[in-house]
C-alpha cells in the first residue's frame, strides 16, 4: 500500500469467484468482472439477488466462506494485489483500510456484547497502543459522528435495545472506527423503513463528502442508486453487463437488462430527474 | 385418505432410501434386521441349551483365549451355561420389551398430544401439560423402580411399567407438532369449511405429525432397551431363569476379576443394538423429516 | 423477582399432581399393616391398626391427610430403620449430589472443547472421530461402562479403588462413568450450536473488523453457542440422577440410589416416596436455576 500511489483506490481486474459443491463441478458466481473505485467516489453495484454482487464484495473483503474461493484475477488496493497477501496481512487491511456494513442490522451485531465493546473491538484490533480512556472517547466520538443522540447512554446498551436504524448507525460507526479509505455497504438500507433509509443514505453521503471515503454501495434498488451513486456497475448472472456514469445510465441505458430494471421501477424517471436538479 | 398418506410416506421412505443412501443407516438397518432374525429363530439356531447348567464346563473363556474352545465360542458363565446362546436368547427379551413398551407409550403419548395440541391453550391442554411436567420431573428409571414395588417383576410388568411411565415425551413432541400444523393453510381451510374436530385430527393433523413421531419412537425403543437392561441389571427387572442382557451383566459382575467375558459380551450386545437403532433412527429422520435434521447439517 | 414468583406458581400444580401419582402408587401397593405387624397377628389386630392409621378412610381423605403431613415435613417413618424417612434421605443426598455434580463437571470439561473442535474441523476426520465417539458413548449402558472401567483401571492396572467413597480417588471412576452419557450428548449439542452460531452475521462482522479467527471464536462464537447448551444440560438433570441410582450400585456408592434399592427390596414405602419427592423437587429447582442462568447469560432476556 504505497502512500504515493496515484491510480484508483481499488481496481478489480478479471475477478473470478467460484464455490465448491460436493462431488460436482464448481459453481462460478462471479465471472471475470473488472471495475474500479476512485478515492472519494461512490460506486453502486446493482443487480438482482443471485447476480453475484454480494459475493463480489465478500471477495474484496476476503470474507468468503462455505467453500467460496477467488480463483482468478486481481484485486488491487492502492496498487497492491490483496490476493497475494498473507492471511495476516489481509487481516490488517480489513477494518483498517476497508470495512463493510451488512444488510441486516438486526443480526450483524453480537447480541451478548454492549455497543461500546463492539465498537472498541474494532479500534483495539488496529490501534492496540490506545489507552482505555482514549478508546472510550473514540467510541463516543464515533457514535456522535454517525449522529446518534445521547451517545454515552447508547454506548452502554445491548443491540436488542436499539431500533434497526440505530443499529445500522452503530455498524457504520464500527466500520469507520479506523478511518478506512473504502467502505463497502451491502444493501445497508434494505431492511429499514423508508424514513430511516433516507437518513442512513444521507449519513453515508455525508461521510463520503466530509472524509473522502470511497464507497461501494451494493443494492437492487435503482432509486437508491440515483440518490447516492457517482458511477454504476450493473451485474447480471455473475457478469458486469453495463458500467456508466449515473446520469448517463439513467438517460441512456444500454443493456437490455438495465432497461428491464428501470421499467420495473415506474417512479425512476422522476427520481432520477430530481437528482439531476441537485 | 389416511391410507393414501401412509402409502405416500412409504413411497417417501423408499425413494429416500435410494437418495439418502447413508452407509451408517444401512449398517443400522442390517444390524437391527439380523438381531430381529436371531431373536425369532433363537430356539433353532443356538449352539447350546442356554438354560443348561454344566458344572464341568464352568467359566470357560472365549475360543481365542488360552483354555478356550470352539465348542463355546464366547465361553461359559459361572454355571457353565453357553454365553453365545444366552446372548441370542437375551435379545428376544430386549427387543420385545423395547417394541411393546414404546408401542404403549407411543399410543398414549400420541393420543394425549393430539388432544392437548388441538385444544392448545384451553384447560384440557393445561391439565395434560401439567401432568406431562410432573412426569418429566422424575427420572423414568425412578418411576419404573417405584412401580416395580407395586407389581410383581416380570416381562409383562416391565413392558407395562416402561410404557406407562415414558409417554410424556411423546405427548410433548406431538403437541408441539400439532400446534404448528394447525396454523397451516389446509387445516385452517378445513376448519372454515366446517369439518368436525375428530375429522380434522384424523385426516389432516395425524398424518402430518406421524413422521416426526416415528423418528422419535425409533430412538425411544433404544431408550426402553436401556431401561430394561438397567432394571434387569439391578435385579428388579425380568427375573431368572428368563435371560436378559442386563441380568447376564449382573451375573458377570462378581467374576469380573477372573472371568471378564461374562460381563463384557452382554454389554457389547446392548451397545451394538442401541447403536444400530440410533443409526436407523437418524437415517429415518433424514428421510422423513428434513426439518428435524440436526442443527448445522443443513447448509449452503 | 416477580419472575421467580411466577415460575414457582407454575410449579405448584405439577408438584400436586406428583403427590397424587405417588400417593396412588402407595395406595395400590400399600399393605403397611402386614409389614408392621408380626406374621401371627390376628385379623382383629389388623383391623385395629388399620383403623388407627386411617386406612379405612376413603381414598381422598387419606390423600389429604398424607398431603397435610407432608407440608409439615412429615414424610413418614421407615419401618425398616425405625427413623423418619426424610432424615434418612437427607443423610444420603449429599453423596448422590456430589457424584452427579462431579459427573456434570467431567462432562463439561470433555464436551465443550471436543464439540468446538468437531465444529471447527467440520466434515474432517477429527469431526467424524469426535462424533463417532459421542454416538458410541451414548449407546453404552452406564453400568457396563462402570464394570469395564473397573476391569481395566481397578483390576488390571489397579490405579483406582474399585468401590467405596473414602478418598478423592474413589470419585474418579463413578463420576466418569456417570458423566460419559452426558458428555456424549453435550458434545453433539455444542457442535451443533457452534455450527449454527458460526454462520451468524455478527461473526462475519467480527471478521470484517480484521479480528483474528481465534478471538472471533472465543469472543463471539463461544458464549453465544453456550446458551442453548445450558438449557439442555439443565433438562438432562433427571436423567443424570436416574443414572446415579445405577452407578451407585456398581461402585457401592453410599447415596440415595442404594438406599432406594434396599427400600424397594424391603417395600419400605416411606423411603421410596420420600426419595421420589426429593428428586422431583431437585429437578424443579435445577430447572429454575437453569432458567436463571440463561437469563444472566443472555442480555436479550435480562433487559426486557
């Protein structure tokens, strides 16, 4: 991870991810995809469930399980191929250089641990030198950054005592603990109601602007894409079928699948129009 | 319709056997079959009269030990009786007690469970469940022991007593199943159409509850065999001269320092039988009832 | 502690039913008159004694008398020992409880590491080995395990004493014998539970923080997978006590199991019903404790 690196923050080149199945041929879930994310840019990956978008993000994070393996290509983070790192080096990238938030805020926090210790864990892993007091302060600071009111009180709570939106904020706080340059958000608003959804989106956008964090935003919801993304990658059956600037995509969708997605969303024209105006 | 359902579940089993050809399940099936056949044919296939006391051939070790002979393959006990022959006879009692007591417990448990589940939440359900709680608060073995005091020990007593004291777990299982089946659409619609309670239980609920019931009963046979053996070992179950594995073990206990084989083989017989039935039960579970599958094994 | 009050209230009907069951058994079995009088007693003597014991009253009257004396702590007198039955049972209870607790401890020590190991090495040779051992461990009758342990460890190499309860060494064989089945059951449970928890999203969250796999397991998987195990272990308690009765016989352990067997042989009903009642009470207490532990462990319940 050279400091004077000049290219994109992350570039994924010809990535192939396969899953082992017992006794049968491997299933290719991500099939030779390439895209990149620049510093401070929000890239949306759009596709229906099973299109390989979530597996793409897990491949980048190195969190594949249940027999999933990257079998080809390269994932360059600031010019370094993550796939060539040792397990330990890879772990040092996770949480520090890039972090991830998941779809289900209900189940992505450990029910047995208080909020503060779950955030503190993320700090302690990569900054073990910090004193207890410094960590505590950082936890409160992070909770404030994700706009949680009454941060001191919330820090002492257990996950089940918080609403879904609050939990997702906590997840974002965990993800931001070590100020990563890349945030991967895997359908972070799908499980939330519309109002909360808008608040979380605004929060991610704001963090992206203020701190210059690059974001990969995975979703199946084109209206969310219109709201948040700079650039869009459309995935279908493990392949990238279209990649475009967000305005270009909504004005002139090229691929048949993209057009179909748009037709499925009757209000899309209007929403896209709104974000034009902004 | 019930026949159809049963026929259907037989078909499921048949195609299940082909699809889920588990080696352990097959071993279990074969072993259980062999034990059953041996038990049925016992009088014709035993090498010696299992009851015959032979003072000149006492404590002969198995054939592979020095002083052993092929005449008594697994040796003889302290009264000179042939151990292999006694093992084969002992299987009869174990299987009989196992099957029949589970039959009794199962019928009671099924009946009460269906009622309790169907009338879930009412006073009948409450009453039955409190009864179940009371029964489950005492170890089955203890209940059986107490009942033994009241009735003469013997094979019929044992079957009745084990049957009458172990139904509570079936009631609990069936009740839970009924409660969940009841919520399903086809039962709901039958109720709306004005079907009678008995009809709904017979035609809709019972067939759906049966598969998990069969699985648990199979394992129940193994548990009943264990209980019978424990009682006979304690000298409170089936009485001599009737032969049981538990009783043989009890005989062998006093000779453990000098003649290890007397106590070793009957224990092995119990273990193998219980193991085989367990394998069979697990296999049935995989075939009949995917939702009962052990946690974490249904993956990806 | 309104929760505790509520659970205790729920327990009462079960306990009452239990007394009915026990009383009915004694009623059917009972011929206390013959056992109390010499064999050559006249039928008049019998009649007088029966009358004085209230045995001519109808069933329900006798039951309420029985219940009343029980509430006052009078569980009857053992005719064989000529002492209050409760006293006799309470004298022997500690030995049985110690044995059961030791067995449980041994089961926990064996099963938790093995269960976790099997889950982490899932579908490998290690997993098959552990699962195999636990299935066989459950299939072996405990009295046989006891006898085989005596054969190998006490008779052949003479490391442990064969029977009795005088020194700590006396604990090893009986406690292990009693613990095997529980250990086998718990190993299966721990394995299944870990396999379930390890798929949870919060485990993925921990990994996404860059946490070491060993800490992911110890901090996030372990405690969460323990919760269902605690519940089931509590439910296993009756089986453990049932097993203790048999194991005590094998190792000549001076607990209530042996007291019970002697009582059964001599039809000493006072002792028998006291033991059944005491064990039932214990089972209920253990169930309550299990629930309580569960509540302490799981913040989702504690803070609701």
